[in-house]
C-alpha cells in the first residue's frame, strides 16, 4: 500500500546510513513524500521535491529520497513509489523528472530512466538520471 505523508521517522534514515528527505522552509509549502506500508508499518519512501542536487539548481522538480528498509527489499516497494512520484509529476505538468543516485543506476534504467551523466553531490560522485513523462 502506498500512502501520502510527510515522511518516515528520521531515525529510519540514520539507522541505515541515509540522509533524510530534502526539507524546504515551511514558507515554501509542503513537498509530498509517499510511504509504502507493509502490514501497517512504513517500509519505504519516495519524495517529489523542488530541488535536490546543489550542483544542478536549474533542474526542478525531482524524484528524491527513494529508500526501502532492508528486510522488505525485493517486494517492488521502490517501483510502486517511483511510479507514484511520476504520477504526481505528470499531474504537475512536469515534462522531464530528474533524480540522482550513488549506486542504483541499473534499477532505475529498468524502470525507463536514462542516464544523463556524472555529477557530484557535494563531494560524493553520483549519476544524474532523467525520465521524460509527457
């Protein structure tokens, strides 16, 4: 099940060495984070955010903060959440949606995302990807 929300407990990110979803100032309004539940327990998230990569401020909006807790991995939670963010982006008339990843380029490629090229998330090498939606 995928539900809307403002995100999972921050300790879930820290517990697995991930940073929490990008957060904007309250005056800029909410950015949806979608949460997958397994028997009522949050197990995965994905966000639709205005900005996510400091080196590419011209790109907006983004698919961001895709995270699946390790025990339920392999159950297509990430796929459903990515598709849900894509739906939100289409509803917002987004033509091209970017994301960046440290190590999941292959998984996103299987979902129809194309590699744009290498970038840096501050000092961490990442791969910039995009998906044309319209």
